[in-house]
C-alpha cells in the first residue's frame, strides 16, 4: 500500500517523530510475496462520514507500521476502508485545540444540536484498494476461492457493528460504507465456498463482535459443526455487548481498544512507539495469537469482555446453554456460586487422585493453586493477574466475584441517583435560559432565521452574550454539564471493573469446561476443541 502524502491535520499526532517517519515507510505495501504463508484482508471504517472516526483510520495505520516487526511485511495485503480513494471528506476528527465561539455553542445548545459541534472532517489518508463494500469483499473472496495456494488468511475488521435480530441474536453484523451491512451468516456463506486448504483467522473489534465467533461453524450454525476450512478468531467483546474504541479524538495516547493491545502484544511496540514486554506466557520464545488475546484481557482497561472461538465453542457445543445458567438461577432461588466453586475443586481433586499428577499435603487445596497447575499458560496468566487486580480470594473465587459484583451494582445505583439529580439541575437552568433567550429573540424558533447570522457575525453578538451571562446562567449550565460528566465518568469506572469481573469469571469457567471436556467429552468433541485451540495458537513469523 502506498501512503497518500497530503497536508492534513494528521500533523497533530503525538507519535514520537522517529516512529512516525515522514517517508511513511511503515505504511507502504512494498514488495509482496504471493507464496508467503500469510495473506491479509483489512477492512472497515465507518458507514458514513459522521461514523468514520479518526481512531479507525489510526488502527489501520498502526497495523501497517508493525507488519515488519511481526514478520509479515511481505505478506499480500488488501485494504478496503470507508469510501476508498474518493477525495471526499469522509473522516471525522476532533482536535482538542479547536475552540468553538461561545455564541455558536450557546445557539447550538439552545436552538439546535450541540453534539458533534467540535468535530471536523477531512479525507482519509489511506491509499486503500477501494471502498469497504460488499462488492469489493465479494471480489476478494472470489479470488481466494480460485486460489490453489495453501495460506493463512488473517482478516482484521476495525469499524462498527450491529446487533443481531431478536430471534437470532448471535447473527450480528459489521457496517460497511454507504450503510451496507454484512452479517455473520452471510460472511459464513462466503467462507463455506472457500477451498479447504484456505485457513481463516479473524481479529474483529466492533460492537457485538462475538457473534462472529460462530464463523467457525458451517453456515454459521452451531448444529452444523465445524466448517471444512479451518477457522478461528478473536473478538473484542461478546455478541450482546458494545465495544470500546471508536473516537474522533486525534490524541492516540488516549486510545484503549482491543486491537491496539492485541498488535502491541505481538510486536512489542505500542502505538506511542514505546516497548512493551511480549506475553510469552508458555516460555517457548514466541507469542501466539492466543497469548496476545490473553494479554488484552489482562491489560485492557475498557468495558470490553473479549472472547475467542474455543471459549464460545465450549459454551455452545460441549455445554450448550451454559451462559443461561446464571440468569435462570437468579430468576428463581438465586445462583449458588459456592457450590460451583466446590464442584470445580472436586473436579480437580478427582483428576489429581486419578493421575497422581501433584502431591497434596492438604486434602482440599484452594482453587487458585489447582487452576495454576491445570490451566494452560495463557489462561493461568489471566487468572493470576486479574485475581490480583480484583483482590479475589483463592478458595471461593466465583462466589467472591459474585459478591464484588453485587457491591459494584449497589455503587452504580447510588451514582444513578447522583447523575439524575445533576441532570435535573441542568434541565432547570436550561429551560430558564431558553425562556429568557426566546423572549428577547423570538425569531430563533427557526435556527435558519437571519437573526442567527446577526448574532454570530454582527454587533448583535455582544448583546446575546450579555443576555446568556445574566445571573451567571451560562456558567451555571456549563458547571452542571461538567457535574453530569463527572458522574458518568464514575459510572464508567464501575463498568470497567464489572468487565474485569466478567473476564475473570469466563476464564475460570473456561478452565472448568476444558477439564470437564477432558474427562467427559467424546472423542469428536475433544478433537474439534483442540483443532480450534491449535489454530488460536498460531504464531506470526517473528
């Protein structure tokens, strides 16, 4: 890919100069090797300019910069992003230095719409191969279908996602340019036509991304079993949750989303050019995709609850309906987390007694010690690190997690009340201010009236500013809005803690289910599961 050189606001990026070179060598496609073991499809961006945020373009640029570091600089890569190479201003960005005049902001709040008023637009700077569109994706899959090469196709989507329908909630979708939509079932049908020697790995970071984990199945349906083509993937969050990361903010040091930390785990360099310790949890000298996924689960400070295909497979094939147990239990007599903890410990102890794998001085060792022994390296690291962060006790971790969740839910309810009080206060000031302005300027009932221009550009502007500042109403309004933002930030802090609780709970359940599979699963189930695990442990050439 050639990086298009043109003057733009991208000069505001806070990358170290040495890392963001003027020559843009990191972003050039350069020479490619059609026989390289990997081939990449990168697509995404928004479905329209107001939904095509700066961070989405930046995600692609970061990936392009680190390709060499993970050994795939010569791998063929196709990029379909937003409106492609169209010269229209399709990308939304927000420069914190951009100031909105008081009159504009006040008029927007009182007679118009203030959301997005600080956003600006420019053309995207990626020299892509075309729009992110169904036609271009169809052409790409047709080319792959005609190929006789044995390659690993790594598909990276960075954009927006949509919920599944009520009767099929896991059939979630990705949004393409011009409001086109591609759902999981339709993508699965494209994959089903691929030759069996074509392996597909997915990294998808959109809202409701977890629905696409079902791409591992023929036609995207659990009942059909695993597809003929090897498929596995990693997803920013579950099928029923929104994901973090889309923002017009140009300050990349603020970014915290799934693929940012996934790629930094593989290359050892974060978006700011700073070195990070690679997560070689099993000590074999390489970082697998599964280890990168666990790295995100441990280090991400977002609302995301990342999932991988083997996790989804365990819950839907080996233990169908597993995710409903907690909900159904709470609707009746309450869910017995202590019993789950005891069942988990007994499962481990039976395995110890059968295989004599570890000596036990204590007849009932705590669960944390058992998980540390039996879990695979990447799951063990997640369990240990998140347990430390959340200060979880090792004897009854599931019960302790549930107790922490109850406390956080209670704290969240208190914050809801504080936020509501702040919103009510803001509403009173707003209506008072709007009534005052409407009395002096009845023309402003129509935001396109010439009086608006007089206020914004003429001498009437000073009178307008004096009016909204009477009794300090304008400053009081802004103060109340900051108070609302404060309570929203506090609620967001709790949501991030709750996400970590969900991640740790899923980790414990993953270890539990893998142990059950080993002792009770059929040969076919064990074989399918370990096929997925092997794919998830794919390593980059470097």
